[in-house]
C-alpha cells in the first residue's frame, strides 16, 4: 500500500534501517533485525544506503525482504547524487519488479573522500523527483527542522521544500532533531508557505556522547544543553546512558503525539533492542492513537 494513502487514514509508526557492509553475513543480520521489528507493527520501514551510492544493490534486496518476506511496506531511499539516468532507471526497474511502491527521493550527501564531481544529472532532489514523477511511485522528500546546512535561512530551505512538493513529494520525513520546538516551527512555517503534505518527525535516540559530533555534522541538529550535560555526566556508564537517551526520545515522542504529529519515524541504527525499549514504554499510546 502507498504510504500517502496510509497517512490519510491514521498516524504511522516507522523505522529506518541501513544496509550492512559485511556481505551475506551482514544481510542475514539486518534481515533478523527486520524480523524483530515486525513485532512492533510498523506501517513501513525505510531503507537507506551509503553516501555516494554505497550498498545501493543491497538496498533493493532489503526493501524487497521488508515488502515481500515480512509483509510490511518498504520506503526505499534513492539518491540522485552521482547517479546517471541509466543508474536510476536500473534501480527503478528492480524496485518495480520487487513490487516496491514508495521512494524517498534525495540528492544525497557527498562523501568526504569523493574527488569527482558529485552531482551531474541530478543536482537537487527535485531534479530526481521530476525524473521519477511519471514512474508510478509514491514519492517522499526529506526536510530539515533547523534548516539545511547549505541554506542561509530557514525560509530559503522552505522554498526548496515547497518545490519538492510541487515536484511530486506526497509526504516528508524530517532529519533528526532533539528540540521539538524546531519541528513545530518547521510545520507552522511550511503551512504558511502553502505546503500541505504530512511532515513526519524523525527521532534518533541519542545513547552515546560519541555520536554528538557526527549528528551535528550529519544534519546540523543542535542538542539542548541540559540533555548534553546529562549525556556527559553519565558517559562512563553505557547502560545508564542508554536509559537516559531512550527516556528522552520517549519524552519527545509523547510531546509530538500530543501536539498532533502525523506519525513517528525512528532512526534505530539497526538496533531492534532500541525499538523494543521505546515501544514497550509507549505500547498503550501506540495502540490507542496509531
């Protein structure tokens, strides 16, 4: 089923996984993770791949496993980046053969060690969306609660978000954020811009202080001082630190649901145990309101 059709009927719960680096052994491990995620009744699972197109082939294989073996809708990431039209056509053909109906269309981030020109044919996500518009997929777009790092202002980023909707995006999934006020501001300003599509908040439980620099570099997410200090205090106790990180994510989710978010998308870092701990704390909420 197309995800935009699900969103017309109910709130969605979803998870994101990424392809492993270790061949078949890694695939078996991620398949096992996906099997465990089924227990939490997600409406869909999205599957990304590495910067510059790394793991692109296993992306399709994992999306097919989600859709055809486990019986959950799959949201396959597809990046323009260095891809040619032939590259995209090949992936689209495989996705169609595997009965995948939903694509998150992205430009993709340039790898640090990528020396060649990164964006050739598809310089922006909208270029990829225009190319895919007649391919009979439901397209999703990414958005940024604190604004894209390459935009000078949030308004400039919102213009691009509106262009994505006009190019065919039926719903949006946000990058990671740790201050819900940024999400509410994004939704408010997007509606003022005339953007009507659902904007699903993306939550990544922060369970290690080592992740702070990478999160800031990856998506520019700021981390509230009180939470950052808490992580620093308990950095030498991994179990306690994970507990605080999960509890903070639960707080974010409860607040988002209470204020009308159309769904929750969890970046779980391929750890079904993280999804389980969050789901167990919110099982009654999910069963009543999703």
